[in-house]
C-alpha cells in the first residue's frame, strides 16, 4: 500500500459516495481535501479535512483546491458544458483521477437503455483519456440507498409501496462498498487503468427488495404494481421526466432475466455487503420515529 503525502481532492464530498470516500481515505491515513460549492457544507465534514470551495460549473474556481493534490475523486452531477475545461484543469494539477461513472458499456439490457447521464459519463471518460490522466473508472449499478429515497416515506407511514416493474431484477450495491473500492483505488497501487463494474452480490426483484425491508423491520409491507403510465402520473411534478423515462426503460428491459452481478467488490475488498445487510444497517429509515441526522 502506498501512503500518499499529498492530499487527494474529493469532489461530491458531501454526497452519498464522496462523503464515504472521505471517511475511507481518512481511515487509511490519507490527507483529504474536500471540494464543496456551498461553504456551509464544511461544518458537516470531519475536522481533519481541508475543505475548499469550488464549483464544477466554474472551472477557474477549482484552481486553489487542485494545487498540490496527488489525485482527484471526480463525481459529476452538473450539466455537461464545463466538463472539457474541468478535465483540462485536473490534468494540469493532478496525476490521477478516479471517476464515478456507471456500467454503460455492460451488455445487459438494464444498462443499455437511453440514458442522458450515461452519455455524459462516456464523454467525461473520453476527455480523461485524451488528457493523458492516469485513471480508474468506477461503475456502480443501482445504489441500495436509492430504495430509501423511493420507498421509505410510504413504509414509515405504514402505506402500501406502489411501484412499477416489481418483477424487474437489480443487484443493489451498498454505497459504502462503492466508496471503499473508490478509496482503495486512490491510495493503493495497481489500479491505474482499472475499469470496475460494481454490483451487489445478488440479483433481487424490486418486489423482493420490498419484502426484505419488511423482514428486517418485522412487518409485512404490501406491494402494489403500477403501470408505467400510472408511475409517470404519480411522479409528475416531483421527479424530472428524463429520470422517470430512464428508470422505466431500464426496469422494463430487466424483466424476465437476472440482474448483471459482478464479484468485483469482494475481489477488491474481500467481501460485499448484501442488500439485506444494507437494510439492516439503515432500518431506522424505514420505521416511524425521529430521523437520524445524516
Ligand atoms: N444512484 C445510483 O444508483 C447511481 C448508480 C451509478 C452511478 N451513479 C452516479 O453517482 C453520481 C452521484 O453520486 P452521489 O449519489 O454520491 O451524489 P449526490 O449524493 O447526489 O451528491 C452530489 C454531490 O455533488 C456536489 N455538487 C453539486 N453541484 C456541484 C457543483 N456545481 N460543483 C461542485 N460540486 C457540486 C454536491 O456538493 P455540495 O454539497 O457542494 O452541493 C454533492 O456533494 C452520479 O454521477 C450518478 O450518475 C449513481
């Protein structure tokens, strides 16, 4: 294992994966600089982190944070316009980049549906390669934590989970495992050129995932199948249309076949957390009562 003396710049450091990457790097003794575009976010990060402000939509705002870093963990959740200028700047200051992408090259129907985010991620991967940066591409499938965003409110309220494509199988990957793999590739030698598709260890239908939550919280949760059009109506006004279309297309294409499952997480970390484990560790999200602060 190589201990970096220079800090790693973590973008998306207040987000699901980036925040866990920060924790993993600190645990490994790697100095961390965290990028945030909201100055108030500094207070939510560990005190030992050097927090810098910068905005991926304003490339020149990144210079101060990039100065003197060994590597960058790149999470892109903003529009594409500034990606070329940002990657150009990364290449000036850093030797390595680890990019949080998606399995858009994986030949399973779930990953081969129209997906504007995947198009953007493919573009960023090409920019990284063209800039001559040493890179590792991290490609997680569906995050286990998505299911809390989707179903926790209904489950906490004791309501039925109304959802489309209950038979569609996915292999939810624990966000902590995604972050742990990403962190390893930032502080351990041997991951330059790595291209890692990360999934959970088992294929589970969406209806099975709801049942697992019920098992863990100790009550039966009713599941009601929605048609795609009903789902569109239910989410209208609260979810962006392109996201709804992307998810419906992916789930629709996944029906009738097992999800794509890799062993990459356990190959790199020694074990991979199951979806049941993720639910057990986050059960408070699904039971009524005071919410945890993070
Ligand atoms: N959800 C899934 O199932 C899934 C699966 C595969 C891949 N992915 C990919 O994972 C990525 C999202 O990761 P995540 O869920 O960890 O993110 P997240 O929780 O949505 O957090 C987004 C992060 O982006 C930062 N950010 C937003 N606008 C910014 C700006 N203008 N400049 C700099 N930083 C900005 C936010 O920081 P501030 O605190 O500064 O706002 C925040 O830390 C996406 O690229 C997605 O495609 C997701």
